[in-house]
C-alpha cells in the first residue's frame, strides 16, 4: 500500500524535517546539484578584480559568501560535526585537512558533496558511526587566501534563462495514473519526506479560510509534530498537550488525499510558474522586468530591495487574482469542480508559493550579496563573530540559562545545526521559517525529555527558551544568522508575522541582538561587581548624575537629572541653575571628574554621549557642577563613599513632578542589617 | 491584524513583567487550564493562541511571552511591536516587580501611545499573607495610566479568564473605533501590514520605468 510505503519512508526519515513545501526543495536540489558540479570543476576560474562582481553559485548561502570574502570571519561549530557514512567518490578532494574545501565544508554545499540528508544522523541510526580525524579546534579559521574559486560572472539574462531551464526539470504533475507512478517514484527517491506532505501546509492553510490572508499562519506550525505521530518516537510535548495537538496535525485528509492522488494545488502552481516564463503574458513579462531591474538596480540597501520584492509579490498576486492571466481562471474553475467535499483551493497560498519560485529564487543570490556587503561594511558580522567567540568561553549560566536546565548537547545540537543549515540553504523565506521552527521544536523536544529536579522550571516560557536559543546559536556559530533573520523579515508575507512563525523569528532576532552585545554586557556586569558598584538610576540612559559641591557645608550633593542625549553642556547648566536656583549661573560650569581631576566640558559637548562613551570603556563617569573659580579637592574616587543619597528629579518625561530618593547603602557596611534585600542594598522610594 | 469588517479579529497580546512573577503560568492556565505545581512536565508556553467568541465576534488571540530577566530588557521593543494589547504582570509579594511594571507602562506609553490596550495583573494572590504591594496603591496606579487592574492567581485559577476577556473586549473596541475614525485606511493602520492596492506597486529603486508598465494595464 502506498500509505505503508509512505509510513516507512517517514520512519526512515524521522529525523529529517517533513516537508510541506516539497516543491521548493525540489527546486533547491536541482540548483544545488547543478552547481555542486560546477563548483567542483571550476572551468571558468577567471580572476575577477572587483569582488562585488563575483557571482556565487545559486546554492551558496550567505555564510559561504562571508567565508569566501573574508576568511577570517569564519566560525566553526563548537563541536565539529563529524561526517560519517559512505564517502563520495570525490573523497580525494577532502582527504587533506588543509584543503580549502574541508575548511568550508561546514558552510558550503557548493564545494563539497552533500548527501541530501544528514550523513551523521542516518549513520548513527545504522550504528556505523565512523569517526573522521578532525582536529578538535573549534575556533580556527581556514587558511586565508584559499577561498573557493569564484564562479564566473553571468549576466542577468543568462541567469534568468538558467533558472528557467532548471525549473523545467521539475516535471509537471498530471492528475491521473501518471501521477500515481510519479508519486511512488518520489516516495522511493525523495530524500525528504514525500511530496504529499505538501498537503499538510495546504490543509492547515485551509482551516481559517475566513480571513483573507495570503498564507495562513497555521501552515508554519511545528511540522515536526507530524513526524512524531508517525514515528511514534518521544512525545514532543507533555502527553496531554501532545494528544491535543497531534490530531490536529496528523490530519486524516492528508492520508485521504494520498490515496486519491490528486493535487489540484500543484497543478495550479505549476501553471503559474509556467506563465511566469512566458514573456508574452503580462504576468511573465512583468516578473521578468522586475527581476532584471532589481538585478541592475544601484540601490545597495538590502532592506529596500527586500521590501520592494515583497511589495512586488503582493502586487502581482493581486493582479493575478483580479485580472487572471491565460487560462488560469479556467484551470482553477476546472480544479474546483473536481474538489472533494472536504477540500478547498487556497489560491493565495498557492500563488505565494509559486511566486517564491518565480521571483525570489532568481534574486536570492543578489539579495544575499547585498546583505553580506552591507553587514560586512557596518561591522555587524565582525561584531557578532567576536561575541560568539567570547561567549564560547562562558558557562551556560553566564549565558543566562537558568539553573536546572541542562543546555542541549550532542545529538540535539547536531539536529538543530542540521535545521539551521537547511534554513540557510533554502531560498524561500517560508521554507526558511519552517526550518527555524523545526530547530525550535527540537529544542523544546530536548527540554521535554530532560529529567526534572524539583527546582527546574515547570513550564518552558520565554524566560527559559531564549537563553537556550542563544546558547544554541553560540554553539553552532552561524555568523550569517542576522542576515537569515532579516531575509525572512523582509520577504515573508506580513500576515505570517503575527503568528507562531513571527514569534520565533522575533526570538531569533532577539537572540542575535543579545549576542551582539554579549561581551559589552558581561564586561560591564563584571566591572560593576568588581568595583562593588551597584547599578543605579543614573546608569540608565536619559539620566545624568551630577555632583554639586555645597561650599557652605563642605559636602557634595548628588543630583540625578533627566538629560536627553541631545542636550548640550549649556542646556544642562541652565537646567541645573534653574532647578536648584543658582542666581549667578554664568559663574558656574559643568566638569567631569577623573580620579579627582577636573576637566571642563565645552558648551556644545553632549554630556550623555560622553557618558555613553566612557561607560562603553568601563570607566567611571562623574559629572560635577561647580563655581568656575572654586578650588575644590575632590575625593580620589567616589566608590568609597559610605552613603550616597541620590535625589532623582523625575520631571522631564511625563510632566508630573515626582521626587524619588534612593539611599544606597554599601553592603560591606551593613552586612547583617535586615534592611538589605537580595540585591545587597536597601532603599526607600517615595512618589 | 485587526480587521473589523467581518467580525473576525486577530490580536497580538504581549506578556511583560519581571522573571519569576508567573507570566508563563498565567497564560498556560488560561490557554490550557493547567497549573504546573508539581513540576511534572515541561510545557511549551512561549507562544500560545486562544480563540474567543465575544458577542458573536470571533477573536483569535496570540499571546507572546517575553523573557523577563533584566539582561533581556532591551528586547522589549522587538516583542511589543505591533501588539494590540499588553498584560503587565507583577508579583504581589515583590515590590520590585511592581516597579518594573511601572517602567514598562512608561515605555509602552512612550513608544506606542494609546494604540495599545493595557492590563495589569497582580499575580500570586494565593500568597496574600506575604503581600507587599497594597491593593489600593496598585489599583490607583492602574487607573492613573488607564489600565485595568486584575488580581490573579495561576495556582487557584482566579481572575485570569476575566482579565483576558476584558483585554479582548478592549482590543475589539479599539479596533472598531480605529476603523470608524479612519475609514480611509480601512482595516488597520499598523505598519506591519503592507497594504498594496491593485496592480504593481511603485518602485523607488533604479530603473522603475521598465517594471512599472506591465502590471497595471
């Protein structure tokens, strides 16, 4: 029976991602195969002087591009991912560990033969793990100047043609007996799950037909769960939740459709893809022109380009829906008449999927190229890389993982890395998002399996999830992760962004943001604990703590004032003079104190930016407002102050006059006092 | 996407508050009606959805949990972007967590103005004996910022349904009034939704001329 066959296939591939958008994978593969050969035998290896004109193979990821341009910006996964299993006949190419091909093997699918599925996982299942000698050297970069030879530049026309040729390799499906055959062929050949899983996406998309969004959020639900059901392996969620979710995902319609062997949506999609190649149609010529214009455009801002592409896709979809093209309407009508009672055609989802093939695929390399240029130029990649390297020296608790949660290791990391690799290789943003969701689902599955001690968190909310995601990113060391996230942000249909997909994409971007500031944050935390300095309101942006010497009483008044970043020294002086009623402000000035030494600030300097700069270098930054003529011997350092009274005047932001007084009492002095709370300081707040 | 026309609403509500105030338990109790007191299993509770029917209006509510640890504070804007509502949770036994709620409210007001509906939840009322935030203070504060205040307990399952229901009603009201006051912009004015009309969009990028022609005809 076909269903049995399908089940077997599912079991066999239970570790790989079920593939609701199989057709996209098919296109990806076509491309990768073609280009893998090209890359291996770089016949046209002519030198290209301008690095920006280097045309990478269609299958190369943003990470490949980064690696080949800036070999020093490469990061290996923390634990080398060993390659097990049968080697290809081109093994001689990577027998030498110094060869550049090996160095980029983690990143590049263009330079190494990759089986469509993960060697490691399959081999482990078959217990034939064989370890390759791999130097345990997680953070070495590949030898410089040995980047894989670039492919020759192709002009856009050839490129589009090449793409059209390759897309034709995807044989159209004709409903009927032929289809039955092709389904079986697919089942036996497919590396991922069978194409029938396509139905999952579509089925879910059908569930809320009422809202007219283009691709339904549900289509990106954790598709992993389906595999769970089929392979009967470890439950993804707690049993009861599991029971609740699984019936929704493992829909009977999927099996039903399988036995029926009809794929109306595929027929429609293929027709649209066909239309896009026909330049006699308005649809085809518009797409062709758009791709050309985008490729030739001088706009180098990747965000602009992705926004344009997104808008174009939305627009052309509206055109197609409203005006039709060729025989599209007839075809849809025909398919509609053949629909079963429980089926619908989600036209929006079908068109969206087709447009990813027609529009995004030819532009993927261009967009990646712009992103890599932009993020190399503004230093994002370098910053992320440096921080990942730094973070690898830290413990999981320092990364923020809560006590009692063991960070993912070994096979879980392998699996997550596997999904991230797939994410990088896909060109369709929807497909990328699915792989991201598979990765997060792997993390959840891992946590669900963990034995729980009494102190472990009962539920796995964002507080627990985010640090684990950060940890995983550190381990996998994907320097292009920000590019991947922004690629998805730019190209996904906005209706998806408020759903589960949007949530986990947000988590990914958050993790990137935290990572990029990781070192800075750790060091400032460390510096604070070292100095015994506790965070106070004056460390926050928007506030400035100022020492005002009281010459009558020989003391210092500390005042914390709301100061906007744009305010100049002169503004701050007049603010102080006004607030504390200095009648002769012209005699006073604002100073910084450095080890008791005074430096007067220029009128047009901005105290907030000065403070930010010094804090970034972990230096103290103390401001003083004093009479210019007064000679004051300042204390060498204010950290020895026993008691500091901070008088915070909160009035600037919301107009309401409030006064908050914080008494900082240094912990050493009052160690046994009951006033001390968990932070080590006692305080009183009056509003 | 708060569409008003066909009485179908998709709302995003973000959950803010310090770590350990019980945000996650609260939402899990609401969506799954469970409270995990015995540490039996780990449940995925970062992103949950709930379907509601309020007076014939169908509401699809997505609830976004956020990481409450101080080190993640800067991430707030990424999460609350485009939210229709926010639930600010504090622990009634923890004065600090209440101060944190205040700072979130201030930030939300500054960044989103009145576009967002606010609910404040004083959680863990089962620990009434350890209360450190007085009822009067909390309610007065909530009223002063135009937020609804609720006393909740995930453990006892108290006040949670009411809170989400109230929030949903507020969001519907807001969405309806937005539609009414801005009929031109239609369903919503959120920037996440690219409203592209018929035909090909205009393009600023170089060479717009040759792509503009085809689609619109």
